[in-house]
C-alpha cells in the first residue's frame, strides 16, 4: 500500500497529535496543543497518510549543540509515532528516511533525540550519547552539607521573572559544556507554562534565584 508523506499546516495539528494519542494511549487537551503549537516547526513536520487518515508522524526541531570549541547545527528528531493498526508496515522507516534527507538538505551534521525506547533507534544509526540516574536516600542516613560557602542570596521570584532569568543562565552554562542544546523563546515559554493537569496533583512550580 502506498502512503502520502508531507508536512502539515497549523490547522492539522489535532489529527497529527491524534496519532500520538493512539500510539501512546493518552488524550491531549486543547490547551496542551495550543502551547505546543507555538514550538512546532511546521516545515520540518512529517505526516504519513493512508488515504485521509494520519497514521504516522515525525518531525524535527532546529538546535545548536555545543561542542568543544563551538557549536554545530542539529536536527532534533521529535513526535515519532505510528498508530497501532499500521505497525510493521515500514512506516517508521519511511519517516526516518524523510528526516535524514531533510537534515542533510539543511547541512546539519547531527540528528539527536530523547528515546522512550532506545533499542528502536539503534538500527537507524543512533547511539547512546548521555545517561541519567536518580537516587533516593533515607533521611536517617543523610546530613546537611554545612561547610559549602554560599556568599550570595537566594530569593523567591514569580514565574515571569524566572522566565526572564533562566535563558541567560542556561546559555552561559551551555557555552562551556559540550552536549547542551539551544532553546528558542517558544520552548522557554513552554518550559515554565506549568498547566495544572501537568502537576499530578502537586502545587504550582516555585522559582528561586541565587545571586552573589
């Protein structure tokens, strides 16, 4: 069966997102899509259609990735999904091929992603670039670090002020730390948005600034 592969336009974001909902078994709210709409690079989106039905999605975000001594243009693979009824038909391969062709056309030497299932992407040439971990320490076995010098002051700020300060801090740190990805203004807006249903029953985010 042949498929149509093309970018989407803003009015098609809902059927585009419906592929993710069906692939990952969740329901996106309208306010989620409204927030996400501001970050989408529609000319980099990839939609696979079976007739008029959206059955596969992908796309890329444009980044600069810091390297020792500078930075390089990078295509950030994103929004990968295939509806359950159309798996094992080569749709993901078609999406990946389209992405790589587009990355080459933009002269981006790197394609990167955060993978929910890393084993999927090794067959397309991706490898592990970084890992993370977390720890839980029982309080009776921990103590406060009291000898670390803290010449500055910490103050709580509102979200708007935090949004103003965070990009500069991030950019200064990222310039000297290989592997950092640049963030657009729209992505920072999304980063601090803090919609209520994202909190899983917790309070709104609190923000603090430390300054010497």
